[in-house]
């Protein structure tokens, strides 16, 4: 279905899981960050949220309501089909019109990142195509999968299995839908958890389009440093120099660095 026109976001001081009474058809997901939880709905729910919190003292304290357009959440980008590195990324509510040779991926971005419009997604897709042209990976580990777009792209290029890990509830819900939209339930194992705790699965290729802090931690994990090739992204501006320094201190070797609008992606290979 097309995304909602409006988003209603409720900030709660406290870390909670959305109760069944609130997680109805209008519920879009939740985002926990620090000591706060953000509940997302497609319709106003302020009275219901405050009522539930009042009936369950100790679960959290109501903070605020924010109402915004969905297009503002997507950085002003109107979601439409886009071609990137030979992939044709098409929202599920549009009729796909791929050209000969395009690899079609159907997407429902929801409230996660990975619609194809962000530079890090495009950079990773370009590097993924290079990797698969040189030596097609069989097993792929996708840390910070978001909407699942990179996992789906790896399978479209011939990978057999992907372990996709995502911490954020909003992204997990989007990835689940997109795996179904592309009929890849058997090839993708989707895990909700911290990327650093699931860096050990065997893989020919590891993808990590994620925050710098997590990338630096991954480079310290011996169980992560045994893959053949790596694609790192999520690096903005001068962060790339900090990452390159950490990469130089690791057993991994940089192969190529791409950039777009001050965002960077790094292709590296194992020892």
C-alpha cells in the first residue's frame, strides 16, 4: 500500500514495547533510542497513548506528539521507481516498467531507510555489483539491513543465502514486508538484534551500511574479520578518515572508495 500522508509520532520517556491495545491497523512501528520510545501511527492516537500510559504507571511518561508529512520523513523525496547500478527499484504501489537487463526489486520503504534515493544505498549497490561480477558470493551477511534492499539485491545478483540483521523495529517491519513482496522468504534469514552480536555467521561478503560507531566496533571483532570481502557505508564527511584509520589498523585492506554528496562507501577485502 502507498505510505500514509501524515505521520503521528508520540515520544515517551521510557523503553517499552507497544502494547497490543495500541498496535492496531494504524500502528506503523516504534523506535527506541536511549531512554525514549517513539510510537508511529498513521492516524491521531494521542488520547489512546496517554490513556494506556495512565493505566499502566511505570511503563513510561508521555512527552509529546509530533505530526509531519511522510514526504518530510523521506527528506522531501517523492517515492518513485529509480534505476541504480542495473537495479530497478520500484515501490509496490507502482506498476514496474523495467528495461531489458534491469534487476527488479519491489519495495515498500515504510519508515525505514533504503528506498534507493539515499547516497549510501546507491553507493553500496554499485560496489555490490562490482563484487558479484568479479566473484559471486554464495553467503552474504547484511548488518543494518534497513528495508532489506541490499540483501534483496545480493540475491538478485546470484547469492544463495543472506543473513540480514536489523536492530530498529521500524526497519524490521519494512524488511519483513519487502522479503515477502519479492518472494525471498527462503533465502533471507532476518534477525532483529544488534549487528555487533551477529557479526559471526560465515559469509563470502559482509555488508554494513550502518553508523560509524558500529563500524568501528565491528573492526575490533575477530569473528567479523574472517570474511572474503566487505562493503562498508554510512560514513559522512570526515568520518571516512576516521574509518580509514581504523581499517588500516585491522587485517582488512581497502580496495575502492566511492562518494556521493559527502557520503562514502568502502570496498575492502579480508586477509
